C-alpha cells in the first residue's frame, strides 16, 4: 500500500471516529434532556394534590376528628413514619439506584389517597399517614436522581429545574382546589377523588416512561461517570460517606441544610392549624388554597432565582445564611404574636421564597463537591437526620406525651429555633474570618 493511500485511509478512519464521537455525545445529550423532562413532569404530577391545602379541614369536618386528635395523633405519625422509612432509603439508594424509589413514591401516594377517601377510623387514617410517610421518604430519590446524569457545572440550574416541578404542581392544584371549594363544586373529601383520578390517569404513563428512560444506563454514559467505586456492601457505606465530605465547606452547608429542612417541615405542617385558629377567632372564611398557591408562586420564583444566582458562597455564604435565618426567626416570632391573618400569610409566603432560594443554591453547591456515586448517600443522610430531628421536635412540642403547645406557641418556638441557627452560623463565620486573617 502506498504512503498516500495509507494516509488517506487513516484520515478517513479518524474522521469517522470523530463523527461517531460527536453522534454519541448528541445521543447522550438528548437522553439527558429526556431524563430532565420526565423528572420535571413526574415532580409536577406527584405534587398535584388539590386536597393538600385543606387537609386539616378535611380531617376535622369529613372525618370528625378533634383538633387535639389531628395535632397529636394524626399529623405526628407522618413524620415518625418518614424518619423510620428514610433509613432503608438511605442505605439502599446507592445499591438499587433511584428508579424503584420513584415507583414506590407513586404507588404509596395512590394507596394513601385511597385510604383517606374510604376509611374513617383514627387507626385507619394513621395507616394512611404511614403510607404517606413512605411516599415522602421515597421522594428524596426524585431530588437526587438528576445529579447522576448531569454535568457538575450545571448542578445549580439542574437543582432549580427539578425543584420547580413540584412547585408548579402545587401551584396549579392549590388554586384549582380553592376554586372548587369556594364555588361549592367539590367538598374536601371529593377533592381527594379528583386527586386520585388525576394520579391514576397520569401515573401509568409516568412510571412506564421512567422505567424506559432510566433503566438501564447506556455504556457510553458509564464511561463518563466517576471512577470512584460504589459501595459493594453495607460496611463500605461509611467509608464512601466519609469520602463524600472532602472539606469543612460541605460539612457546614450540610449541617445548615439539616437544621433548615427540619424547621421548614415544622412550619409547613403546622401553619394550617395556626391559620385555622386565627380564622376562627376573626370569623373568616378558609382560603388555604389561595395561600398555598401564592406560596408556590413565590417559592417558584425563589427557586428559579436560586438556580441562576451568582455568589461567592465560600466567602459570603456564612453571612447570607445567617441573615436568612435571622430574618426567618423574626418573622416567625411575629407570626406567634399577631392575630392578623393577612400579615401571617404574607410572612409565610416570604418564608417560602427565602427557603427555596437558599436551598436551591445550597443543594447545587453541595453536589459540586461530591463523587458521582455519593449523591444518594449524602442527600439521603441530610433527609434522614432532618427527619429524625424533626420527629424529636414533634414528639416534644406537638405530641400528647410532650408539651402539646398551641399553634401560636409553636411558632414562637420555631422563631427561637431559627434564631439559634443564625447565632450558630454567625459564630462559625466569625471563627472562620478570624482564623483566616490570623494565619495570613
């Protein structure tokens, strides 16, 4: 073979190889977009529950439970069951990956909705709460799964996209639920029928799509993943988890996330009893759907802004998070003292905006420093510890074996809780600043 012909063949082969590489990248990029799109639809549908803003009224009217039964025996069970079931989710997520948990999340949501509709006794509703806890614990996989298929430079935007899906579903469902209730088109119980019908119609398509899109992972994408080994047994989970915290920066934001998620769960669950108490005092009608809809609107705005915010979080993060917790603390303390329903609603909406903005940024920041195989471990650990801490607070503050505070007293406690978080991170920030300037 002549030299010219050999060079021609070599050039043709290299060109073909380059074209194949470009083609594979296009295929992978298309599959990544499909994953993001399907996850977004899944999150939107999962949160489409028109009955959610009126859950407290549903239990006290349709089920004829007293306020004490709801606050002490029904609501706490959701968080106890979530904390218990998050442990296997945390341990198994890196073994079976995210797909089974997304399926479990949908199925347990359907089961809990059926139990809410067709059961009446306290024990049966508590079982429904346990299944709802299964859905909540498995939902962690939804928020984590996108990181395994995205580029590290896009993690902040990916976090915003994935967190926006549930907020869109909540927004539409809340306003629709309020319309049905205000116009006497559906009762609180019938909202659950509407919820179940929508759930069943879309879930079959969503589940089938998730299975086809996310199983199995193509070999081409496997080559792009980190070479860090996944845990092959339970003993290696601890060592892999230890490697997931490469510096104090990640540990610090992880701790703040745990404390904040715990406080957020407390606020969102017990804001309905607070508003119902104030509405009864003032003789006002229930507009929980409008409130939750407006909350979702501003939370969505906060999420989108958080996805594109450009801050130097290594140097300004302590100040931003401390001020965030401080403002939240004062708003919660105001909510505990005033009986003005519109002002309480305003503070609640602002709290939602601030929480979703900061958590969107922090989740992306934490993910940037993790190995590809450790997302489930770290974010599962955050959810698990936050749920355990939250369960302890529920037991101490809300359960009949604890202090059994009234709603307004609860929000005073939440205010001081966030005030302590602010003080803690002010101390951390000052310590870091003094240490940095001392050794310069």
